[in-house]
C-alpha cells in the first residue's frame, strides 16, 4: 500500500452510507475485576477528539475483525485481537517508518505497542477477556460503558471538550467503587474474599484510597510545565487545570471532576463539581464554592477573572470579573446585602444590567455574575454589605 492508496481508502470509508463521523475515539488498556470480570478502569494513551479521521477509518475497518463488546447508536466498544492489530498495521504500512523515527503518528505508536503486547502473550486478561479496547463515541449522550466514561473525563481534563459541555449523567452508576493501589484498581469484593490469603502471603495491596474515580495525575500528564499540584489526592480525574500557571496548594484545596480553572490561578480552597474559575483568580485557604452534585444547587457557578475568595469563605452565586469575597463570610443566593445608593451607582457604571433598588437591599442572586463587587460583613454591626471593589487582584508572578 502507498500513501495515495491510504488516502483513497480513507475517502472510500468516509463515503459509505453506514459511516458516522465520531465525536471521539481511541484505544485503551482496561483493568478487569478478578471476581466479577467487570471493567474497573480504562486508560487512553492517545485521545482523538474531533480529529485524526484517517486513523478512525483504519480502526473502524479493523474493528470488523475485532470482538464486539457493546454497540449502540451513540457508542461502540470492541475487544482488540490479533486480527485487528494485523489489519490496522497493514493499512498504516506507508506511515510506519515515520512513526518509528519521529514523534508523529501517535495512533500508529499505540498499534506497535499492541503488537508488542501480543508478542509477549499479554493481549488478553484473566478469563480470556480483551485487555485492550477500541472505543468510539458517536454522539454526546448518556455513557453506556466504563470505556466511554473514561474517554469523556479525559477529554475534559485535556481541554479537548470544554467544562460543562458533555453529558455525564449516570457516570456514577457505571463506575465501580474500587480500592486503588498506585494506578491499579482492586475490587472490594475480591479483597474481602481473599483477605486472609493475601495478608498471610504478604500480597495484600497498599491501598491509597477508595473511590469510583482515579486521581487526575493517575491519568493525565499536565500539559504545561508551570502547572503545579502539591498533593495528588486533591484533584480528581475529569478536572481541567487551564493553559498554564495553575498552582494548587495542599491542605483544604480540592478540584472535582467537570470543574477547574481556565488559566493561571492560585487554589487553596475547594472547587466543586461544575465550577469554573477565571484566569488570575485566587481561591483562599479553605474557601468553598458550591457545586451541583448534591445539596439542591442546580445552577453551575462561574467565578470571573482576577477575583479573590477570602480564607474560609463560601460562595454560592456566580461572580463577575474583579470581585472580592472577604474571609469567613457566605455569599449565597438568599443572603441579603446592603448597598448604598452611591456604591450602587458605581456598580451600575460597569454592569449595565444592574438594577438599583430604593431599599438598598439586594439578595445574592440579584448580584450573581456582576463585575467588580466586594462582599463583606460590617465589623461592628455584622450586617452583610457590598460595594464597588477598589482593589486590583494580582497573582504573584514568581509563582505563576
């Protein structure tokens, strides 16, 4: 086969009446439960998201010889066998020399590693199940497999899919709650059943944590050298850490899945699920931002650029750019703030949709998303007040 033959093959595949362009696809290595045989984890060395359609044509053709595990209108999962590898490498043959000598053709490199796994007799897991899977997502609907769930979480963490852009409904029901030892998941039922034997033989794993999700650093290599995570336990897989300069300190800091920062930020607080933090924002020690997983909050919160959330504060509304929440206070949708007429005029000058009230009293939800507001508790009366912020928030350039 020549490169011209390859291009003709790709064109032919994409012109078939049954062809559907993928949202995302990739080959993953799975960990299979020793007791249940269920998929516990899926690791993708390469994620193709709205790209590399030539590679997709190859994998799609090779999947005709693979082991069909699940198939629907929205996604498909195939177990990779020797026939899949042989056919895919044959189709890719014009580009293999380049893959061996350059950093290009990542999908071919994956196939070459699969060939090595086959040669070592490692293509199948215990019970004959495929250890490697080809997964395709055609439509962004409810995930039907662990493989597609992990693919979506990786797309979020790599920034290939924007935060809050993917359907993640039902993901908790798909993922098994497992004991993680390093990067290896163990079924809890298996450990309970084999506890005596494993402990007596000195083979009981050192358990780092128990969760349905792995940690961010177990699946994702930070894309920028100036992203700093000082405690691997504080970031969940599916979080996004922006385009560089993000620093997450240990202690009370945390970032959940489908949440994160859009650029250089300092985080010493808790960024809950579906929360998005703007560039240049400082989340102080112990500061919490309400998520959407539980507690009745259904509106995802966004924090603007260059904001400061004080130590041990709580934020339950969205903030615009340049806002400040003083330490130790709660800015919630129902919290009532006093804003003087003079300060209200200043706020309206930068927020054209802000409506000034004669009562001077505003609920937090009425201030949601507004720029340049400083929230504070009066130190003498304890009354909650807000006014036009007059401080410029700047991160320490030496740290970011």
